[in-house]
C-alpha cells in the first residue's frame, strides 16, 4: 500500500511540474557540451545565479521527482519565483528541461555539517597544492587550507572601491551615521553574495543546506552583521582587521563565519569544536 501511494505521489508531482514546464530541448549523440548547456541556462535565466543542487543536502519536496536526475540547478527570480533546470540522459542522448517553481516551501532547519567529509567530493573543483592546501581549477584566487581545528576558504580579489573606515563617527549627525551604516550594510550584502558563489557553490556535501537556503531570509535570520554591530564598531574608533558579516553556530557545535577586510580579501572559516 505504501509503495502504491509513493508511486501515485510521484505521478502527481510529475503532472504538477509538467504544467510549469517552460523550456525543453534534446541532444543526441554525445549530449550537450558545457558551452551549449550554459548557453541555454544563461539565455533562460538572463545570466542570473544558477545554483547547483547538492544531492547530499536537504531533500526538498519539490525535488523528489527529480532527485535521480543527472544534474539539477535552481535560480531565484526577481518575482520571488524559482527556475529549476533538470538534465537527464546518458552519453548517447540528453534532455534539458526548465520548470518554473512558484515556491520553495521547506521550513528552515538547523545548519549542520555532514558527519563524514570526503575531500575528493567536497573539493571536486579544486586541485591539491600540498597535503593541506587546494586551489580552484578555474580561478587561482580561490584557495582552501585545512587545519586541525578549522577549514579556511580564501578569496583574494583586490577592490578598487575600498571601504574607508569612518573617522569621528561619534561627532556626526544621526542622519550621517544612519547613512554610513546603510552604505556598509549594502556593501556587505554584495560581498555576502560574492562569498556564497565563491565558497558555498564551489563545493559539495559540506553542509546540509542547499545553496539557495543561504539566500533565504528565514534561514539566515540573525546570522548576518547588523546595524547595531556596525554602530558599535564605528563608535569604538578602532578600524577592525576584518568585519564578520556572517556567523552561525551549527547544531553540533561547529561554527561558520564569513569575514571581509573591505578591500577584496574574503574568508569563510569552518571552526571545529575542541
């Protein structure tokens, strides 16, 4: 009985998604090459941020009918809808379909690290430099260092528009203070998105969250730097070496933090319990 219900459920899901199908194309012989594939994704997503589904992450309900597909990508649209691209097939023929998903409804769950970290899986897009260091295969500015108590992701991209620490903050008017804080928050919002693409989306199977969860307010609530924190930093008149723009203690005691020096040097650290 349970098996029949599950099959019926999958059929219902497939039917529901067929109504939201907005694009489909096939390729015989050797399937799609990467240039062709990303041409389709870029043209449909208008060069938005496609996020690769992590098969070891949270299995959201809308993905169940497709979880055995060859590849899945998700993109959040401006209208708060989502596009989902699904690649199926084998070496002889492939099919690419794109669906519009009205809502990703999984309720927030605690952030966790996977209990077993396999370097060959999580650093798939990186080449080893030495026993404890890795460099991204397509971007040498992106590196990973593994220590006994932490994993450190490093991205160096010197920025011509460096943030300047505000001088004499306490003497400024309330309007000037608010304006400076908002300016920094906007800048850190951009940097946070950049770090997600660099760190979270270049690895697999570290965390249980899917890449898009890191963008959703209900999942990252109270984890990003606040206006109150910035006020305190500026009023101290001490320019920090790094701003901690994201910080979260995970369910089993591990910590993850995103750091920026405001000049194009970014860190993501996963700190392990002692």
